[in-house]
C-alpha cells in the first residue's frame, strides 16, 4: 500500500501543476474575450451615437417628410439592427423610418456620455423579462424632444470569438448601476456533480471608458477540464497504457483528419475550388460590362458545391487565402485571351476582411496579373463583410495600394454588413453594391423600396457607381433602370457560368472578336435587355 501511495505522489503533483497552468491560461483567454467583446460593443454603440448626433444637429424635430428621410439615413448608418425614431419630451416615440416606434420602458437610471447631448440607459419592451435594449437619446436641451436609438443587446455581441473555450462562455453586459442589459450563454452547462477532479471556474470583466457599461464573461471549471482532458490523460497513463493511448489517439486523429477542414485543405491542394463567372450588365445600354468571380467547389465525385457550403469554414480555418489566390490564377488563365481583346470588360473578385490586415494581397495581385494580358484597370476587388474589418486604417492603406495599381474597389452588401454605411465614408471605395435583400423587396415591401431609393441617391451624392445584385424579375429590372441604376447582375440575365460558358457568351455578344478590335459592336439583345444605344 505504501508503494502504491508513493507512486501516486508524482502523478497527483503533476495533476496539480497542470491544473494551475490550465487555469492561468484560461484566465488570460477570458480576459482577452471580455476585451474583444467590449471593443465590438463600444464600436457598435459609437456608430449609433454618431448617427444620432448627426441626426440631431442637421434634422428638424417632429415628423415631417424631411425628418423621416433623415431617420432612414440614420438607421442605415447605425447598423446592428438599430431603430432610430423621433421622441417627445417624455421619450415616447413619435415616428420612425420604417414603422411605428416600439413602446419601451426605461429599466435603469439615465447616464451621461462623452457627448453632453446624448444619454445612455437600458430599456425593455414586451412582457416583463422580455428583450432588453440599450437606449441612446439625443436632446438639444434637457427635457426637450429629440431622437432615440434602440439597440438590441444580443445584436452587439460578435458572432465569432477567438478562444478555445468560446462554446462554453456565458456573457453578460451590465451597467454601473447593476442593471443587466443582456445575458447570453454560448453553451455552458452546469456540472452534474459526477466529476472526480475539479478545476475552479474562470471569470473576467472589461469596463468601458466611454459608456456606463462593463462586459462580464465566465466559463465553468468543467469546461476547462473538458478542453484539456488529454493533458490529464497523458499525465495519468504510464507504460503500456500510455503506449496504447498514443496508438488510440493516432487512430482517432487519422479518422478526424477526414473531416471538413481536411477536405477543404485537400481540395485547395488539388485545385478543386474553381471560378464561376456571373455576368454584369449595363441595363441602360444592354451591354455586357464584365463579371463577378464566384467560387465553386468542384469535387472529385463530380458534385459542385455553392459557397454557402464551405466559405464560412474556409474563412475560420484560413484556407480562404490560398483558395482566393488559386481562383485568381484560374480566372487569369480562363479569360486572358478575350479580356485582352475587350479592355472595357471588368473582372471582379471577392476579398474577405483578413485580406485587408496586410498589404500581402497587393503583392499577390501584382504577381498574378502584372505580366498577364488582363490589365490592372480591368480588375475590381469587393470588400465582403462576413467579418468586420479589424483595422480600418490598415484596410484603407490596402485599398489605396490596389487603386494605385489601377484597380477599382467595391463595398459589397451595402446596408447589411458589420460596418454599415460608415465603411463608405472611411474606406474610399469606388463602387457600392446593393444587396439582393433590398432588390427582392421591390414591388413587395414599401419600406425596403425606400431603402433602395435611398441607396441610389446616396451613390449619386457620393459619386459612386452602384451595382444591383440578385436581380431576378423584369419588374425589379425596370424599377432599377427607371431609378437610374446602370449596372446589375442576377439570374434574370444569367446564373454564374463556367469558364467555357462565359467565354462563349462573350464571343456570342462580340461575333467579330477573333478578327476585330476590342470596340466591336454587340448584338441588339443581352438577355432580356434590348440595346438602346450604339455607343
């Protein structure tokens, strides 16, 4: 018995050391997660507060036509699903941009912010215990009518957190007076009491210097133990048992290697991610003006997967970067011949937020297209917003470098992404793309049509080219054309085409391509459009 006890001493000691180290590392992760969430929450509140201040300084109070248009613009700038309305001296909503204002009740004290005209409080609506919101109110003077922005607490939390314990954190936003603004659990579950070895829970908080708010995160000890179970197994196995464990782990890892991440990595290595080309049409003149390159996964079994099946995982794993370069190289090889003859055609590629963290993408563009027949001024790069840009200043530098090459830069899905319309003001893009969500609403939803009209006017005021995406009906096409939109893409013209089909389309619309110069006139019809000009 003594021998067994002595043999157990180093194992117990090792377990204690491992446990202390795990808790220390997890605490650092919790601190980082709290700070990350706070930064995103502050930025989204900043966007709403800035939009509210601009609205208050520039717009008349009341509910006239001018005010409603200003409310619509402020709502779009606020992002995060904010509701911006005019309120009376008792903070009752008078009118909104889309629909009657929500009836809410304040559930906390009213606090000041760095702007003397903006107050910050928590509000609730519906039954007691229902959704809770952050309420920002702008007034020219205390007690006067003004404007209000409501932000649903849950919408302020980032979708992806950089931590191994992301799935086990609980998150709470609480004001300095103790009022809980929102509480969100990412999968943490209480212990069933059956564990024989326990670790203490970790918790962290980060307080805002701009708003009366702090973020609290916590993960139970069971989550730490589960995330590091292999360490304890290694520490408690010895001799033959340890060897058997290594063999079993090797078998397990081999099986896991056939999962989605491994499949994507193998697909990149085998160059299975190929470009498809969706035509972009000048709907006023009936001309083909270029295409947007959309990625497809052409697997070895012959199946073709749409981006929705793999893009999010590719971004999270980092495989999106070699995938993007592979698609650029393939597009260069597919289209060099016809694009050399038709220098007016444009070739658009999607870039994710990570591409704008460094200037490496600029060097890649030069390497791929610098000596190709496709000119730099035929290229357009779209800033997609599945994830927010981490460094706006760095992103602006990357965009400027791409523009210096001669390429143009577009902001994709305007009005629906993380940055809202603030990206239009900060990034210096050349083109804005109207999301399919707004185009779909033409003829069906009055408020969404108002957004379409606002985006058209915004593009005109900012001297930006506007491209409508996802056009699928003649009614949508005619509405957009009547509003002065010149460029559009969607299934009403053509779906994304394989390289051979797109090249065939280009040649069909330029019958003398093999012998004529790039200015060869086109046929009279492009899909449903009749050419109205010979220019």
